[in-house]
C-alpha cells in the first residue's frame, strides 16, 4: 500500500470530481464587474487584447461577464476564445478560474473540439491536476499530434518518464498519428531519464525514416540520450553530423564527455569553440563553469588558464558558479595564491568551497593559512562540516597546535559528530600524543 502511494501507476487514475459540483462561474450581486459598453460580438473578438494592466482576476471576471452577455443574446462562443482563456489560466496556474471556464465549455458543448480539449489538458497539467488531464485525454473522441505530444510531455515533465514512453508506444501502435520533432524530442528526453537505450535506438530509427534528424532540438535530444545511456560514441556521431550545432548541442556534448570520463575530448571541443569567430558568444551562452569543469576533471591548468584569460580579455564578468569552478581548479592544481584571490572576492561562499580552500592549504603544507581561514569561516557563522574539521585537525597536528585542537574537539562534541567519526578520533589521538597529552589520548582511544 505504501509503495503504491509513493509510486502511483499513472494510467489507473481515479476519476476527478464531477464538474456539476463546481461553483457557479457567474458573478454574485456583490461582484464588481467592469461595465460592458460595447456589443457582445465586438467584445468577444477583442477580449484577448484587453488591457493587460488589469489583474488576472479582473480580466477573467470580464471574460465570464462577456460569456454571460453572449449567452443572453443567443450567441455561441468561438472555440478559439476558450483556448485563449485556458492558456491564460495555465500561465498563472489558476485552477479555480480554469474550472469555471471548463464548465462554460461543457455548457457550450465544445468539450470534444480537439483544440479546446488540448488546451484543457495543458491547463489542468500546468495546475498540477495530472489525473484530470489524463482523463480528459482518454475521453477525447478524436486526437491529433498536439494531443499526443501534450500528454506525453505532461508525464515526462511530471516525473513519470516510463509512462510517457508507454504513451509514445500507444501512439505508434495506433498508426494514425505521425510523430513530429517535438514528440521525438520529448520521447528521447524520457529515454535519457530512464536509461532506456533500446527504445532510444528505436526512436532514432523512426527519426531517420521520417527525415527529422536535421532538426536541432531532435539532434540535441539524441546526443543527450546516447550520452546518458553510456553510448558516447553514438552521441559524438550525431553531434558531428550537425551542420550548425546550437549552444544546447555543445552543452550536451561537453557534459556527455565529462559524464563518460572523456574529459580530454571535452577539452578538445572547448578549444575548438574558443577558436571560432563567435567563440566567446557561444562560450558565454554555454556557460564557462561547464567548460572549467572539464579542466578540473583533467587537472588541465593550462587550458583552464586559457579560458580564464578569454574571460578577462573579453571583459566578461563571471558569476558565482564560474568563480567557484575556477577556485576549485586552481586549488586542485596547487595555485593557492590565485585561488585565494578569487575566493576573497566571492560573496556567499558555501561550506564546500571553504573546505576546498582549507584542503588546498593543508595539502600544500600551508597549515597556518588553513587555521587562519578556518577562524575566518567560523567568524562569519559558517558551520564547518566533518570534512572541514578533519582537515583543520591535520593542520593542528602539523604545527602541534594543542590549544587550537582542543577548541576544534569541543566544536565536534557540540555539533554531535565528534565521537562517531573514526578518522577524526584518530587525528585527535595523534594530536594529543604528539603534544604530550597522553592521558587525553588514552581517553580518546576508549571512545
């Protein structure tokens, strides 16, 4: 039972509440509607371009009032009007107004219009009502490619990629609807999420048959799918067949190389990007942090310095993510002076970055600097992690800093993880022994 609640089977969904129980959409006598000074026909035609300065609720209130006026004059709303209203509700994720519009659609007997039904599905999905969206899809007498793509996308984006692929298979089996580039992209993304290489290869075959491989979104999705399924050479082949790779394609390829322990090839691709006439523009969109990550994996200091130099030369002002990546690169390559310079200029440093700097100092036998940075860390109220404390203890042992070690010991106990970490206990024992505190060392041995 618990497992079924945590992992529901999406296609066996309970029916949503009957729409007959929804509150009446008509304004009460106390509602302040905007006066309608023009004919209902003209208002209905221009409703979607009415003042966007009004709050959403006020615009929807006028829309409902216009629908009332059209009803009294015996006019039928155009399906496109309901589509506009449903898209507005989806944009602001207002389910209550969306239900009111749905009720009007039922009264107008337009629920089977394929365009209206598609927008209903999208509205309910955007508002988090996946069950209702699925029921509406299942009840559609007629579906087009937008219907199928919408529901496949809904499941993929809602955390049910397996169900998205099942729906894709249903669409293919029906044989009435041909997938388009958007359908293929979403299906491939679902394969990437689930690691379903077999289906990904089948979809690739369909794409080749339909001549969709030249679409940039499809190609990028193929690169991502193959990379995440461990077939980096296939991802490479797709990428190098692209006549004009997009920033997203470059990103997928570089991240794919990094994830598959092929960071040297990621570095080669980055070098090619920077040599292009539009290299800096591509690099800015791609994200320097992604490029630097490849340098970190390869410990490629020279290439990282080249990227850093490109940033400085172009006047690019890196964000916190890029600066953090540079700090990690310089620390790992034992360039502590420049790492510290960047570190000091960064606002909002997290505990892992403090830990990397302290680790770098300890590794480079700069123990006093490690202790000073630790003191700065606790001064600005950053709570040290067990990793940070273990590194600081190594610095204490190196300089026989007994008093500093005792302070850290106290912080460990106060934090609640001092006696459960065997490496920290071993470090404390060594510190106390080397500083002549044998009694304390023996007491630690018994912990």
